C-alpha cells in the first residue's frame, strides 16, 4: 500500500537520481523527509517489497530505482547536447533508454559489446530511436526477472548486431534468452519509463505492462509477466 510517507520517500529517491545520478542514503532520506532513520528505513523496505526500488545486497543502501542505478552496470548515460555534466549509470540496455524517457531528454549511451568488446556509443531520445542494427539480449524470461533483478539487469546488454548476440549466446548460454532489436527495446522504454518522474505517477499494473510488451511485439511465453 502506498502511504503519503512512502510516496514522499519514493519521490525523493527519484528526484535525487534524476538530478544527481545517485541515490540518497537512508540518513539523507530521513533528514529530508523529516522522519526518523527507522521510519525512513521502513518506508524504503516497503518500497523495495513493492519493487519500487532495489536495496543493496546488505539491505541498507539503495541499489536501483528503475531505470536508475546507484552503481556502474555497463552503461553510461549522458545528456546528448553536452551542455551539462550530469551522468547516470544505466542499469541495462533497456534502462538506459528508460532514463532518456523518464527525463524527456536526448542522451548519449556508452557501453561495450559483450561479444567483441567494441565500444558502442549511440544517441537516443524520446523522439530519436537508436541506430538500426544494434541488438539487445534479454537473459531470461520475464517471469524470472525479479528473482534477482540486479543480475537480470546486469545481463541485459547491447551488442553490435544480432550476429554478435547470437555468437555470444552460443558460447556462453546456449539456447537461452531472447534477442531483440534495440529499436524495439527503445520503443518499449518510452511508455514503460516515460511517466516515472511525473508528479502524479502511479505504478503500472501487471496487465498495463503486459499490454506495453504486446504493443511492441514482445509476445509469447518468454514475455509473460508474473501474476
Ligand atoms: Zn560486437
Ligand atoms: Zn534493467
């Protein structure tokens, strides 16, 4: 259940990630929401239970609040125009597009192809798809994403192209995962993450998100979200 206190904490976490690219500490949350450290921690735990954020392994600090990450995960996201020095860690290929969608900002995304190690640097924005040809591999079915969501995000990577994603899969994880066009993932990220920073954001229902997957053609058992 969302309470005004949890909402306030959630909004503070997202505002801090958006403006500074980092997560507030529990002490900072308590200070800025005028609550005790215990109350702030309770709110953070409740938000984690609702998958509104992801605690660090030790359960104290904030590790992720999708699409934002508090630690490097293979993607660096910077404003495309270079006029300011903000930067964000993209949790995965999908989250990197999500940061652009949530901020309504054109960005440059830097990563490396897991197969050949090539540096990939591409532009994307709310109205600008990434270059055609790039491929994104999802490691496991949607029903398993939150079993270990940090591991899931860590493994959702951008490859030079479909061929490199297939070669990597054959060598490291045969007959597993799903390879999508990066443009499809970019299209998915817009409605999935575009409202994350809106003042009146309400968490999407499972059916809402399933419809978003359907709309971009990600259908079938691999994409069935857990009930
Ligand atoms: Zn490659
Ligand atoms: Zn992710």
